[in-house]
C-alpha cells in the first residue's frame, strides 16, 4: 500500500486508541467547492511528503504487535482515491482474524461513493466519516467516532 505516514498510536481521530494510516492522494474537492487554496487544508503539508510503500503484512504485523491500539483509522488525504489498496488492506486484516474497527475518513458524501461503500459493507466493523471540510463552520461532537468534527456537514456511520 502507498501511504504518506503511519502513526502507531493515535488518540485524536477515534474514541479508541488507533493506528492512523495517512493515504497519498487528494482531489482537493473541499478547497475547490469552498473557494480556498489547498494550502489552507490541514492535509496540505502531508501532501508534500514522499509516498511510502509498505505491504499489508507489514502494516498488519505492526498493528497487532501493539497492545495499546484497538482500531485502525485511514484518513487524509483521500482514502477513496486508493480504493483498491484500501479494500485490500481491510480484507487482509479480516482474513488474518483481526475484526477491530476500521474507520475511514473521507471528504466525499455518501452518494458520491455508494459503490465503494457497498464493497466495504461486506466486511465487519467498518465506520466511515463522510463530508467536506467547510472552513469557519462550527465543530460538533460525533457520537459514532466519539470526537469533534470540524463542521456540521461531517458525520460518521457504522456501515457494517
């Protein structure tokens, strides 16, 4: 899988201690729709980092060897632009007995990625955070994730 970064212990993006996997690509839809430059995006510095090649096996072994984490979060830039790699990772974890939560942060709306969601829903314990970042909007607490999200358009749903 191509990633920008892996954080072995993340306590910000989900209510459970998680491994955070940062994906490599973005179409900057939030910036384009809101009329601001991509340098405003919190993920802009990440986009400048080199891509890292890492196997699903390496990610899995790194995850299961950490007794602190109990979920995997995949996020920024845009995971759905690497859908085949994302799905392959989820299937690898499931086929090796790990049924821990997979949380996927996307800037897409549900109706934009319905086909992808249907594929992911075949796996257990998948949660998706949907919605664009809207600058200057009021943050709100999301009960599914157990964390604050940047604006009211963003929300999470457990799909399986």
